[in-house]
């Protein structure tokens, strides 16, 4: 039976590596072109969120002009921004 403590050094290195990955906000902007249904369905396809979460994001963008969709590493944020734009939505990313 192994009773040695877990390798603290390995865990610390992994935590430090995760802590240094810069994160980006994926932002949805309000527009006067797309229907609310199109926005909700697009968010569901891109992020795989439940309908109620997509409706909340859509309403926030509609009311405030901008809504936070996700906070994630750059490559994923760029992909999600590009996917939203492919659905004719206005989306940007910015550093966290």
C-alpha cells in the first residue's frame, strides 16, 4: 500500500500552467437586423447552451447593447466569434 503524499510539485506546475493561459471574453452585440429567434438558435448552435441561457444572453444584448457569452482561451474565443459572425451576428472578443 502506497502511503506517500501526492506529488505537490507536479500539481503546482499544472496549476501554474493553467493560470498563465490568457482568457478572452466573447461578446455579442445588439443589432437591428437579426430576429430574436435567429439569435437564440445561433447561440444554441455555437455554444451548446440551453435555450433559457441563450435567451438570457440575447435579452442582455438587446437591453444593454452588449452581452457576455463566454470567457475562454484565445483560440476557442476566436472560433466562437467567427461562428457567431457566420450566423450574421455581431460578435467581438477582448482580453479578460
